[in-house]
């Protein structure tokens, strides 16, 4: 399975490298093709989250924003390691189909349940006792997703939110999310300046 994981990861690495020039250029060309791009959280961040899941022994995992499955690969690998399971949500059926194909190639398909549709609606059906959440979708949905998921979090649960520092265009929504997290008395939170900025929060009741 490790070899399969590495093969899929290499495919993602090559795609990210090929898209880097367009990302750095920005402007109209970038925005015209934004939905085609991987826009991954980055390998450093993905490995940190994977390590946190394993160290915590988190078994009930939720990902809000599958996209093309880069972060899903690492979360599924962590689920495999601890004997847990990941539920991942994505609005775009084509993106999630690609992600599902890659996760299956990595030998991790049995550790993932795929949900396609409006996350704000679908999250209401998630079972309580969530041990880990990654929030990485449209930034104006971060706070609504947090409000739905918060009552379902287990003691010691970890909530990670991406893009807190970058892009600049999402800064207002990111700050709104940070304020919402800090308004929860049972969440201890810190901003990690890695990748595009990760707000990492832990439930402590």
C-alpha cells in the first residue's frame, strides 16, 4: 500500500508543479482556469495533519472540501493507520470522481465515504463524536460549517481550517472564521504559519 500511496502522491506532485507557473502569474488567466487547478494544501501541511490524526488516534474524520483529493490522500492514509474512517464532502461531482479514482489507486478506498452536494446541508447528517475536521472549501462557508460541526465534536477533537493567511482576497472570511472559533469557550486555537496558514483548534471541555 505504501508504494501505491507514493505513486499517487507523485502524480499529484507533478500536477502541482505543472500548475505552479499559472498560480504565480495570477490575473485573468488564473481565475479563468481556477476550478481546473489542484490548489492543494501542500505536502508540509498534509503531513502535519496526518501526524496529528495518528498521534491523537482520531478515528471519526471529516473533510469539508474534497476537491481533487490531495489532502484526502493523506487523511485516508491516516485513517488506515489508526483504524478509522474519513467522510469527505465535495460540491463538484467531477472533482470528487477524480479524487475517488486516485484514492482507490492508492489502496485506501475502503477508508473513505464520499458525499457529493452542498456541504452546509449534508453536514447536518454527520454522526456525532467527530475526532478530526479539515475545512477547506469556499471561505464564506467556513463559519456556517463550523457552527454545524461544533456540537458534533468529541472531546479532544481537532479542527483545521486552511487559507487563513492566503490568499489576500479571502482574508475577511478567514478573520470571521477566527473570530467565530475564539467565541467558542471550549475551543483552544492557534494559527500555524505553514502553507497558506492553518488555524488549528482543539476541543477542551
